[in-house]
C-alpha cells in the first residue's frame, strides 16, 4: 500500500514537465557542457597519431588485436562481453570510453591517475595486447607518416638501432633492455609515454552524442514546458526516483553521472571474501608505476591531480571497492558492473531494489553509512520507470 501511495505522489509531482524547483536544481547539476567533437579531418597530429595506435592490430602479440577490439566504436567503445577479448581472457568487464576524460582515476580499481598512463599498460600486458614498447616504437618508425606525426607532436624520434627485440617479456624486464645505458632507456621510456599521450588525446574526443536527456535539460534550463513535454513521462517518473527514493544520485552525480570514487556495492564477486582486491590493489599498482603523475615521465607533477596521488593511502576498507561508472550511453554498454555479471538494466535495478543475488548487508562494509546496501524496495512499476529514465542517457 505504501508503495502505491509513494508512486501516486511521484506521479502528481512530475505531471508538470518542468518538475518542482527543488528537483530542477538537482537535475541541472547533471548537465554537461555542449558536446563539440572534432571530426577526424580536423584532428591535430597528436590526435591522428593516437587514433592510428588505437585501431592498429599489427604491433599486438598475435597481430590481430587492437584497443578497438575491446573498445568497439560501434558499441559505445565497449565490447558487449562479460570478459574482454584481449589475447587472453581477463576477468573484468570492458568499460566504455565515452566521456572517459572526465574521470579522476582510470580503470575499475583506479590503478592509473591519468588517461595517458592508462593507455600504456594494456599494450604490454600479456592478457591484453601482449606487445612491448620497443615493438610499438618500431611500428611507428616503419611508416614515414606515423613518424612525422610523432615528430610534429613531440620532436625528435629516439634511435632504435642496437636494441633487444623487447623491453619486457611476460611482464618482466629483459636482460638486453636492462643492460642499455640508463639515459637511453629513459629516452625510450619517454617516447613510450608520449605515445600514451597520443592515445589519450584521441580518447578525449570520444563523447556521447546528444541524448533525449540532454534536450530535456535544455528545456528545463529555458523553462520551456512545450519542449520539456517531449521527454517521455515514464522517463520523468524514473528521473524523480533516481533523485529521491532510489538514492542513485548519491554516487551517480555530475555531468558524467559518477562521483569518481570507489565503493563496495555488495556484489558477490567483490568484498572481503573476493579474490579481486579492487581499489586496495589498485592503489598499490598506481604507487609502483613509473608512469604515474609523480614519476619522471609526468608533465603534471604539480597541481590537483598530482596532489591526489601524493595523498593517496591504502585502507583495508577499500578491498573489493570499484569505481563508480558513468552512465552516459548506458543502454549500449551491457553487461554491467566490474565483473559483467548483470546482462541488462532491469537486473541492475533489481540488484539495488531487492538486493537480488547480493551479499547480506552485514558481509562487507558499505558506504554512506550502510544506506546503499539496504534494499530500496521499489515497486515493479518504479523499477521499470527507473530503467526508462536510464535508457534516455
């Protein structure tokens, strides 16, 4: 009975397509700046170089895998699989890349503090591209146009004569690379980090197209009820639930629909009993990386982003916590969660509403007190309307 009364209240409140003023202010906080995406013909040399690296398969270990193998442009730069393809299967879901530049930490566990450093590791990881920095640099050098793009962006290209075949093999340094003079290794590493910057420059162009929700936000900002009424009523009801009893906006806020932080939501594959340590292990990997923002290859050792890395400390409560994903393009990035364990949006909503296939509340620490891990107890109609709202993103 309570659920029916609550639903009736929501219906009354959203009959006005402009919604109550208190909600309107919250909703406009979700607006993003006008999306302006450079067409490929307008790319800078840096972006062109990054695009070539992103789509190239030739330098991968098997000669048939690229960044785009898992980050498919036709699927919002995701792959639709529970486990990414890669050279070998890996256990985490492929995140989409629309609006990736709005994140503070990168990867499900935040093991990278910049987009350029994130671009480097998959190249050399055996489970992903299974390649190597020297192989990639040779691939650049083999083509005059690619080499020209590098030199236009970064200056002189490093010498590649008298080098071992690889710098790393199975995640370990090769003896030949370690025996190189330190100054030469640093020059090669710098060039490798520059290629990460090129990929990042390309990835920053990947923005979700304008959506029905964006158009609705504009109508709210203009206080235009005629335009606002074009937004489906079911989606408005779902938006109200998103802001109110669903409590979704606690974590999915701002233009990217993400607080950028890390939480244990009660998935069976996360938490204290999980083999995947999530943020706890991610911080350790970040601190160890020579390509973090505090390292010698960084161009941003001062500033807010570097300060976040400098202040970062591990805490056992971070075990099994994963980054809050953004929701832009959500209907095109199934399956969901870091483990790809939910096939559709309805099952995601049931997980939070009914705690369907979730750990009991007392197993593992929640956040915001324990409000998130408590069942939302939405009615089936409310669950359905929340899904309709999410589809408009």
